[in-house]
C-alpha cells in the first residue's frame, strides 16, 4: 500500500508524527484482509469482531513531508483467538522507517475473547505470504 506523506501527517519539523504510523498500519491490515476477500463490515455481520490486544511500533528513521511510503502488512502467526500481524514502512528509497507488530484478538459483542471460525483462521494464516 502506498501513502504520500502530506503536511497534516507531519510535526513542525516536517517529520511524520509517530501516531500516523499506527493509522498507516491499520490501513495496511484492512488492505490485507480485503486482499484475502474479507471485508470488515461483512465479518461483523458474521459476529467476527477484532480489537487490538497489543501494538508495538519501532521507529527506525524519520519519514518526511513529500515521501512516498510503502506499507506492507502480513499475518506472521495465529491462534484460535488471535492474529499476529507484522508490518514494515519504507520510503521511496526503500529505507526502513518503522516496523510494527499488532495482535488482533477476536471478540464477541460483549468484547469477550471468541474463537474465530477455523476456515477464517486457516485462510488468514495460509495468507502469511500475501502482503498488503
């Protein structure tokens, strides 16, 4: 997924403000799921909801105003109730700007952990190499 860094993504020094990387990671996860044929609204209709259980962001180098970022996300592992996503954000020169790890937890309407359907989990973990 490509993102052009706009002025509103930056702080007063023209560097991408770190919280925007988290939004970029969420957008890449959504693209990954859609690329696997899974749309969030459709999953919700089936009673499949995800919440972020853990988020790690390692900033390696600054992204800057005008950069074109390549954001890649993939499932690195999973369990009956969790999907572990890894991600990288690189600039147009292929410089690694940030690495992320997100644990999504499948929950029910009361936000209690819930095992995701086996066919869904198998599809997501089989798609580990499919990157958004």
